C-alpha cells in the first residue's frame, strides 16, 4: 500500500482518482494477460498443434505485443478512461464509429467475464458440488462488482495479490517440469513435434486463434490511464514489461507441460495444467496438490474477471463524458468515487449472458458457454485491435510532446496483419459465434438510440456526484 501513499487523492477536475503507480500498473497488466486462459485453454492448443504448442503461445504473444505498442503510444497522448473508443473518436471524430467501437469492446469484456464466471463455477464443482453452477456464477459476478464499487485502488491491490497467487501456480508447473527433466525422463523431441494433419503454419494459426483468449487483457489497462500516476512515464514501461513477462511465462509453462505429460492427455483434459500436478512428480500428496491447484486456478480466474469488471465500468464512464452513451453512466458515487451506474449495468449484462447460456443448456441445446463466449471475445477484440492500430497511424503528428511514446511503424503493420489473419480464421472455423456477437452489438445499439433521442449535453457539465477534495 506504500506505493499509493504519495498519489494525489483527486485529480484537479474532481474526476477519477490518480492512485495507480507504475509498480501496481505492471502487476495489473501481468495479472490480466496471464489471466486464467493458460489454466483452461492450454489443452485445446496442444490438441491443435502437438507437442510444439509452445510456438503458438510465442506467436500469439508477439502479435498481441505489436498491438500493445499502439495502445502504449495512444495512452501517452490521451491518458483518459475509455481506451480504444477514445482513440477511434480522436482519430476519426465520427460518433457512430466511436459508438460501434465502444459496443464491440464492451461486448468483448461482457463475453469474457461470462466465460470466466462459467469457468470459475467448474473449478468450484471440483472441490464443492453443493451449489448450482448458475448460482455460483451470479454470486461470483456480484462479489466482484461490489469489490470494484469499494474503489479502484482496492481493486488494483487485490489484483496484484491475486497475481502473486496465480504466478505461484504456474511456478509449481515449472518446478514439476524441472524436476522431471532432472530425473532424465524428459523427451525434448516432443517440443518440435507438430502432430497434425494440416500444414505446420495452419496448425500454428489454429493454436494462436485458440490461445489468443489467454493473451487478451492488455487492452484493459488503457481504461485506467486516467487513474495512473505519471502515465507518460509509467504506462509504456508497465504495459510492455508486463506483456513481455507474461509471454516468457507462457512459453516456459507450455514447455514444462509438454515435457511432463503426454500431449494426448493434455488435449483431452478440460484442465490440462491440473494433469501436470496429477502426474505425482512432487513429493506431496496428489490429492492435496490437486485441491491446492484448483483453488489457485479459481483465484486466477477471479483476478482476470475483476479486471474485466473494472474495464466495463470505465469504458462506459469515459464515453459518457464524450457524449457517446447516456450521461447517467458518467455518474460517480459521492463517497466511493466509483462509476456506480456503469458498474451496475455491466453486472446485469454479464449475469444475463450466463443465465442465457444456462437456459439454452436446459432446453437441450448443446452450448459450451466457456468456449462459446471465449470465441466471441476473441472475434470482437480482434476488430477493436485493428481499429486501434489504424487510429494510431491516423493520429501520428497530433497531440504529441516530448513525453509521447512512439511505437515502431513496421511492428504496428505486422500487428495489423496478424489481427486480420486471426479474425478471418476465427470467423471461418466458428461462424456460430457471430450470432452471439450480433446479440451483444444489438444491445449496444439500444444505448445508442437512447443517447441519440434523449441525450442533450455532456455529463461533465452536470453534477456527477463527485465531491471536490473527497
């Protein structure tokens, strides 16, 4: 908590509090990028690629990193809440396009939170089969919304603590891998095995498309730029450093898993990293380690979902100030300084998604809500990422100073190409996800109509509930 002691209590305009230091921001990025995808999706990636599935994670992190450079540049120009939506608005000044970006991004965070809530309920069922899965999901979402309402500093500190726990889980996997290698049992040739009927390039693309859900999250940090201390200095370092660290961990964990457990076993498991623990290599009871690792996985999921909840409310808050969504979303609670209307709306939408998935399952439709909403998240975010890179190029030469971070143009071009290729692959292989995308975008369209019909002035000119000096 010492890191936040010197932060100003309130910014000059009485808006969001600048209390996130560079160190906290680094762990915020690391925790969100690491997230829970590595705990859930690693088996599916192994099934697509083979023993060399670490390569898919390496390529995916690289593509995400190129996109992250665009976010780093734009956040140093515009250190405000709203992220991608703000950047598109600054670049093109077209309200419909800005709102579309907002809806796509919001829809992605809603879908991600719903997928993670469903994944959380599955891990709960591993250690406690009493509560119904739907009840667990709803309670989980409400709990995180309450934590976010308490305050952003508390949310980020909780994120940092949970990051330590989830990294500990991945370190356990690495230790198991090192012990196995030390015993002389590892077959390193598996790391070069592309056991697939497809072309190797296609296999890697398939693996990247699956694993990309685990690599998203870096974009969320742009939405707390307004609450970051000295963002011109801290933002690029924390964002790029956090993504690079996560990438190294992903590759090492993938290698450890491939060396320790047969690829077929990983591919057939819904919790592949748990299979590494169950291998019994550590001199500790497998039953105890299975329980401990399941709890760690739940904490990892909680960590990622918390960031999604923070992001949702900050997007709505920021764009309310830009007159893109109804002004009510710009209201800040007088004592907690949280955008409470935006937070409440976000929780209701996510709960609606998991309830819809549960109802579809009960009427006999085969819906895996975890994978379905993960695909929806990736498809929507890839569109947003491409838009951010284009906006970055469009805004070159505008609103720059000696403090502005400048991303290498060649890497941005590679990032744009990578996003377009992955988007095409996701749509071609999982067209059903577009139906869910359309439903979420349609919901956002209702907000646009409400703002167009009833919106009349910028909420900054009204009382948002902020109290000077609070």
